[in-house]
C-alpha cells in the first residue's frame, strides 16, 4: 500500500526528519505517536504527497510518488486534518462532493454516496446543507471524514483529527471512528500526541522523537520493553496506567 524508504526532510537548515523507513500494515491502524515537533505530521504529509522528501522514496502500491503522478495517487488517499480543513464558502454537501464533481462522477452516484456516508459517520443529511461556521466541531470532523471517504480510498490518513475537540465530543468521536475503521477495513495511519488515543486506535504504535522512530510495536511493549529512557519518560509524563483500563 504505502511505504517510506529512507525518507528525510529539512526546512531550510532545520532537519525535521532523519532518514526513516516505515511500511504501515495493510488493513490495520498504525498510530504515529510523539511530542510536538517530533516529525509525525511530516511523515503523514510525505505520505499524501503534500511535500516531497529530500532523500529516499515514497511508494504507493509499488509506484514511486512523483510530481507527474501525485495528483492521481492523492485521489486514492483520504486525508483528514485537525478541525477538518473544510472550505468555509461551501456547505457540507459541496465540501464532501467537491473532488467527485471535479472528476465528473455521475450525480446519481454522488447522491447515493452522500447518503451512504452520512449514515456511516452518523450525521443527518439536513446538517450537510449547513456551512462549516454553522456546524459544531464534532460535526465538522464528521463532514471532513465523509469528504476523505467519498471516493472510497484504500488508505486513510488522519492528522490529530480530534485535537481541537472538547473532551466529551472527542470521546464520542473516538468511539465512532474506531467502529468506522473496523467496518471498512482500510489501511489507516493516525497522528496523535496522546497515548490513550494511540492505545484506543492503534494495532501498531510508532513512537517518535526529534525526527526519528524510537520504538514501534504493540502498546504493551512501550510499558514492558521500552527501547530507551525516553519511552518510559513519555509514558510516565502522560500518567498512563499500564493497562490503560480507561480506554
């Protein structure tokens, strides 16, 4: 599906990602975890082709992502950012269907897909007539998820999609998203700085620090087999119960 081979990235003189390789498991949820500035969002932007690596390669289904094919590849990737990133001048329907309309999809197909997705993410169709400013934070994220899923992409990327939500809405949306991931069986890569959220979603957790992958594997390894002192410090800083019974 998606593979990063020794990719690195710097902005000016500042290195934000050391040479890094990563192949998220197909049909599973991989969580990129770590403090702010560790490089996890940079990895996600490399995957979706928003930025190009300074070295190494990004592969999608074995094909290297390059300027001449990146647009076609993006059509096979769903991408959700914090606060949704909806276009403020478009209502929910037009936000969700924008790319499908641009690609010339049939109106009947678009309407059917809108109905299917509104049921999947649990947002009433009438709310899709509203503009983003008239939607709650949770509603905007549901619309953003619909937009990401509109073309039924095999790969879904989410960059701290619940970071701006209040605790109650965040908890509710976490439960709904996990159900959606389970039903669709897509390859998912999710970025978060929250260990509990990583534990809730992640089949595999990739812990990063200062542009490097420090440890990857199941949650239990972070507690029982930390790769270095930072892993233990990160876990303790979040005051997490090793069993994460609250998840």
